[in-house]
């Protein structure tokens, strides 16, 4: 229980260790400062050189979860797996209900717990749940949404929960801005926009492939292909490796932490 | 619907393509022609602003300054640029960064990870840390999160940390304030012309002070903590002109519900919402805050109300820091303009399950309700409670359903017990609420607006129908997924409490 860690090791809330009983280990300088994103230049999924511990866990998890391609550059980055379809205006309370916001995303153990609650707020009209009862990860690596996906709160827990659960990309008709921005900033899910209402074209459980370089989504279950919108102004930030990496690249902040 | 509403009429714009003015040598800025502001501005940016190689003063470039909106001007000043156009991505200097108990720990985690365990925040006087979300609960993680904030503030010597230690008695905590957005205003952290960022979507509330204020996530906040800057995209502005005398049964909440119902929950996505007109000028600061508070519910990036004597008067005894208001130029370009004749508007509700599910309160009079909730940054300020009290006073009757009162801050709570209500013969709001049979005002915090831990006061733990002065009513917002939340003004909430049905406040106020 996190409470027992409080007084002396509150900072385990953001320590690198994945063990719950870990004691804060000071002065661990991240070897190479890179914010977790789906940067085309990111190392293979098994990389442990990720400054964001949560990302390390996230990447490792994804490697074991779905048999997707290893992103090596923009042209060949793909996402492949089952898709989970939701409707319009899926707000952050549905993605991660407020009662779970006591979980701190930068704490590895709590990061995992957040993932286990992803999309638990969807109404019961969604018969098939994103995460099955008694499971902590999702089998759907791609979420397909309608308009205004991620509206509501600015809580970064929303894209984090999706990413921690095992989702790799969201393809929505449109996004609420803070959710989109947080997705780019955290690198937890790649936020893509579709040209048409994919939420009406795809069904939960369809097997899909997203080819980033081609800006294309293929639904293998229906045999149809769809054009995706280019990432737009988030591109340079994602390509650089997130807001921190972008800032270092463009000289806004020094290239190494103190 | 009796509102006379002129749907979007584009404002004419001026200089079209910067290239015409020989700007081609300029470091690549947005090439979106201003005339595009007449129609839907594409979210796609043509280019990202690279850091400037050399300082070019306007005089040397022969540039002609085009008119800018308030938001554009604030961001231009904050990014030290003479001119900005919607779509530009700029590094902006942040005046105030706010965080609270839900997002603070995560932001701190990222700050330390990226800048090092021993890193210091960019300015210990510009970081304001306000525990407010999950305070009065026995949830251990929630309590721990406040401890995390405290330890960080101690380590960093943060000047403004509104701490709470004694959870059993909020009054025993002299520093504790309550709801962050109301505390920011009350403590003088909101100033015209400045840039205020917060790890909460309702940070846009501060736009009421004529500043740029918007919500950001943990990662962005971690970045600001270390650098005092953030990369922001300049939003185009939607202008809302509200004229006419505010009818005695309407409040700012009705105005913003009207607007959100008009443009939908995504109608202002990536845009700024500017509120002007004689009606807006007649609103006090807390009403202006309510207006700007729900900008995010329309998808808006930020909301602004031009600063005026009302603003300056409010700030007189709250801040001694100098500030410089900005105002939209006469020739500024707006994406669209909406005009309202306020005298024709009627009290509204937003029906379950969306803030844009607008309906006339009087048309929902057959909706039986189970409870009423008056609280939050949207509807738990002193002015909100005054309004509710006025209506209870006018009716003289007792509520028919449990009516929960959650003052936003300690100051508001104090006002409930000390401020005399006009026309009541010296009664305080708390007395009026007691006589009306409302619950005792609770400890100030965000409370059940967003559900929270299961033991949160007034949380909806069973499917109920609630009329609430809060800001969102998506499924599960106040706790239970099948709960039904009708968003309303304090007048409408009070009226509904008295009848046990959704009720137009004109039943009691005329």
C-alpha cells in the first residue's frame, strides 16, 4: 500500500524502480534525455535507456503485448492489432474516472494501476469492455473514436491510462486540444485523425494496421483502407522526441540536465 | 427560443498574405493567410516557428502591424514578438504556474526526472500550489499527494503554498484556501495581460481578468517548472458580444450555457473566446469568472474578458504587482462573431449527459430530481451563494430535496457566515440556507463536482438526478455512471431544490 511508503520515501512516487518496496535512490542521472514518444528514431521496444521509467515499462509491456512492428523510422512505423471502437465526445471521466486520479502517473506501480482502469468509465451500453474483468491490460492496441475525443479535463492521466493499458494509438475523427497535446507530450498514445468517421466503419475486435508513413489505416476484417490526416504541427515535436527533446533540439533548454 | 441570435458573421480582415509585404526573408512563420480566418481555420500548421536568428525590430523590416486580438497581443508580449498570427507556435514566458494535489505530484515527478533531482523551479514566486481536489477524505493516496506537495514546496521554498494538515477541521489551517481557480483570483495571482497556466482544465477561469489562462498536463507543467516557458500555438478568436440589461433571473451561468449550446462542446476547440458587450461590462468579477470557467466545455483554449474598472477595483486590495492590460485592436481579425440580446434569454439547463445539451429550464419542469448541489469553481463562489440565498429568501419556503452547499474557498465559507444578504434584514447566507433546510455548508474544496474518492461529501454513489451548479455532466462525472446531472445557475438550482423538479427561477423571482 502506497501509504506505508509515505514519510521516508514519498519520492518513490517518482523513483525509477519498479518495485513497490523501493527506496528512493538519489542522483540517478538519466543517461540520455529523451522524452517518451513515438519518435521515428526511437530505439527498439526492448530499450531500457528511457529516462521516463513509466515509459520503459510501457514500452516493454507493449513489446510483449502485441506483435507490432518495431518503430525505426517514420516510413516504417506501424501499429497493428485489434481495435476498440468508441463514439463521440468520449470525455476524460470516461477514459479514467476521477476517483482514480490519486494515482500518480510518474510512479511506476501507480502507472500500471492507472492502465488497469482505462476506459472503465464507459457506460454499460458498451458490452465489450476495453479491459476484461480480472485483467489489467487491454487486448486492443488501437482505439478508434469519433469527434472530440478526450474532451473534458486536462488530466494527463487520460492518455497515460490508455498507454499503460497497452493502447498504442488512437484514431479519432477529432480531438479535444488538451488531450491531444498531452498525448504528444507523454508519447503514451499516438493521436491520429481520420478523414472519415472510422467509428462507424470499424467494429470492436476488427484487426487493423496503421501505417504512419503512408498515413493509412487498413481494416483487415473488412478489407477496407482509409486515409489518415497528417500529424500536422505536432509532427516536429513528436519527431524530436517530445516537448523536452524538442526544446533541447531547438536550443530552448540545455542539452543535459544539471 | 426567444433569443435573438445572429449566427456567425465573419468579421472582415485586412492584410492577407504576409508575402505581399516582403516578408519572405523572415524566419518562417505561419503562412496561413489572415483571410483564412473568415472560415474554419485548419488545425494543421504549415510550419513551426524556429527560434529567431536575429532580432528584427519592426522598423527595420518595414512591417506594418496588423490588428491583433487580446489573446494574440498577450501571447505576442509573452513571447517577445511584435506580431503574432493565429497558428503561430511560439515559446511563451509564463507569469504564473498553478498546480494542485491531483496533478502536482505527477508534474513534480516529471520535473525532477527531466531537470534532475536537485533542480530548482524557474521562479519560486511564480509557482502557486493549491491543494483542493481530494482533501477531506480518508483515501491514503489522496492524503499522501498533499504531503508530496508539501515536501516539494519546502525543498523549493515555494512562496505560495496553500497547505492543509488538519483534515478534520479546515479552519485550523490558516494557509488553506480551497478551489484553486477561486483562490488564484482571491489571492491576487490573476492579473490583466499575463500568462497563467495550470494543471487543470478550468484554469481558463482566470481569463476573466483579461489574461491568457489555459489548462495543461503534467508533462507541460514539468517543463514550465524548469524553464518558465511553454510552446503554445496562437489560437484564433471567436467573439461573443452580449448586450442588454441582465434580467434579474439570469446569471452568467445561463449566458455560457447558451453559448455552449449554440456552438457545441467542440465549437471552440483550439480557439479563444472573447466576451464583450454592455452585459459583460455589467458583470462583477465572479460572474465573469463563471463565464470564462466553462470555455473549456466548448473546447475553448482560453476565454478573455477585457479588463476595466471592475477588474481594477477587484485587484486593488489583492495584488501589488504591476500589470498592463491589453485590448483587442479595432481592426483585429476574429474567426466569427456571435451577438446576443441578453434581455431575450431565458434560464437554461444542460441536460444529461453533455454541457451542450441545452434546454430551457421551464421546459424541464416535469423532471423529478433527487438532490441539488451548489459548489465548485463554476458555481460555489460568494456571488453564486448570494444568488441562491436571494432566491430562497424570496420564496421563504423549504427545500424538498437534499441540497448540498460546498463553498469553493475558506473566504467563501466565511462570507456565507458573515455577509448580510441585501433585503433580508441583516440575515447571513448561512442563516437563510438553514431556514430553507439546506445541508450545512461543507468544508471548502472541489468536492463532488468530479466525484472523487468514494467518501467525498455529496458524491453521487447511486444513480440519482441532480441539479448542479458545476461545469460538466458527462456520464459518471459526480460518481455514479448512471447518475443524471442537470447543469444550471445557482438561481435555477435553488428553485429546483424548492420544488423537487427542474424549475425556472422565475417561479420565485420576478
